[in-house]
C-alpha cells in the first residue's frame, strides 16, 4: 500500500501538521509499536488480530465452504464486524455468487429479500462471535422459518462461525451444523481476515490464501517509524490532524467496488477510537460521485476535516467513443479510467489549493492480495492511532450498552431512562 501524506503537511493546510511535528510524533510511534509488538507476541486480546495473516487457516476455510460450492446465493447473517469485513471483500472482488449481507432487522427489507432469492440454492452463513446478538439470531430464526416453509432442509444449507459459547454454538451443536471457530482474542471489527470474513470470499470463488498473503506483507511492513511504514503513516497522520482540529475523516474511495470498504473503515475507526471524549468521526463518500455533492462542504465548509482519497493504480478500462458533439474534444481518444483519474487528481489539487488536508492511499489493483494488504494496513493504522490516543481500542462499551438495553426492553427486565420530550406535530 502506498500512502502519501504530503497534502496534510502543507503549510497552507488547515488544520495541518508540520513535518517537524510528525518527526517528534515518531518517537511516540516507536514506543507504541513496541507495545503493539509485545501485545502481538503475547496474543493479547485485540493485538491478536494483527497475527491473523499467520494464524488463520485458509485450508480449513476452504474445507468448510466446499460442501456449499454449488450454491448460487449466499446469505451472510451477522451484524457489525460479523458482516462488514465479508461484505467488503465480496463487494470489492466481485464474482458470480449472488451475495447478501443480512445485517439489519428491517422487516420490509428482510421479507423482500427472502421473497427474491431461491432458498433451495442458498447457503446461509450465520456469524456471531458472542453467539448472542439479538439481530443476528432473530434474522436467522426468520430465515430458518422461511426455508422450512419453502420445503428446504435448512440444516443442509447452513454453517456457522461463532465462539465457544452462546446460543449460536448451542444451535450448531443441537443440529450438528458445520461450525468454524471465531478466532480467539479478535474483536469483530478486526476479524475480516479470519473465519468471520473469509468464508464469504471463498464461496465467491476468491483465493483466501492470496488475501492472507497480502495481509502478511502488511504485517512484515510494520516497523517502528511512521516514515517507513504506510499503515503507521496513515494512523499517525490522521491522529495528528485530529488533535489539531480535523475531527472528521472523510473516506473517499474512487471505485464503486470499494464503497463497502468505506463502510468497513467507518466501523473500525468509530467503534475502536470513539472513547473517553476522543476519536475522529468517519464520513463516507464515493469518488467521483460525491464530487458533485459532499465535496462542496469538504472544500469550503468548516476546517475540521481530513479527506482520505483511495484508488487502485490499475483497473480494467473502457474507452469513451468519439462524438459529433461540440466542445467534448477533451474526451476524444480517452477512457472512463482516464476521466476518473483526472477527477481524483483534480479533487486532491482542489482540496490542497483551499488548504484542506488530504491523504492519498493507493493499491496496485483491486485483487485478493491488495485487498488483504489494504484491510490489514487500516487495522494496523487504527491500532496505532488507539495507542496514540491512549484509548481501549478493542472494547466497545457503548455498543454493548445498546445491546443490553434492547434485550432488557424486549424481555421487560429493564426500562429506559426518562426522556425529555418536546413534541411538535
Ligand atoms: O466489532 C464489534 O465487536 C461489533 O461490531 C460486533 O462485531 C457486532 O456487535 C456483532 O457481534 P457478534 O459477532 O458477537 O454478533
């Protein structure tokens, strides 16, 4: 992965981070790196995620999906970290599989989806590390019921990934469902490169070993300096800009297939770093589409943003046909890819010209290896940023509060705090 932070250093950038400040920050990066490596060596909770490129077992994942290889449809039932890594990989890499990520309990959406797909050709992957998440279990019960009603033997078409305990593990044991173990010591949002995120990619026909090989490159590139580690360059610069006022980080990939990556990044960044009154708010944008909407605000609105521009250096291209229309000579002989690249570079220049910091992230192409590297490097960037903020990167007490409150409300065991109302109708 290639990271260029030049436009965050520019003297005109506001907020910006002077290069000598980054040099001073590098001492803290070195200490943080030592702490991260110690955590990885001891396989401590959370840090164990950065070992997944070595500890994940691609052969076991391939074996688990093999009986479902002829399925035409994938229904991944899970939420948060149990959905977004898989969705990012499948949306980026494509493939013939009709993949759906059932992560919300919107009844209209669930009903429409179940009416739309052929359940007799569907493989269901139920994913929950805790095995107790209400949305996932409720959705699975609905899917199971729909399969029974359609005369499909759901036990033949379902496999799970879960931890050692919980309702999902009990269900798998009771019905003898094939079960993969969620990796120990790895929070959901850091589990894309494991039995949580990789089975969907394997079912879609992608090479999970190549994904892990890319991630291994990222692991090998972790050094004690932000000046020679792309992941740390990103994490340290985003942190340094945030403490100088860039409280918003707009993730803007220039590829439709990376739109879900921005969603994955948003979860990673928000749920890991949003603690103790700290954290940088992720925003999601898509180039070039959002040049015609959000860019106005990014360029001319409050000086509280970092814009992260992501692209692949190579891609399949499509020529723009010649036209008889006047004034379009500048498109002649060009391609959509040329246009997209020009848009990318023009946006970067336009932000720099108005003093808005941006960071450029490039991967060689959108393939298994580059995706593995991209996900790994952003996870490492997040872990580093967490060390610099001094927050507990791997916990999510606010999310757990919401889960408990919803369960308590439904069971009648817990009410909600009094709410002030000011109703206008
Ligand atoms: O990152 C996290 O820990 C969360 O987003 C979880 O992945 C999410 O809440 C789902 O949890 P579980 O996998 O236990 O169902």
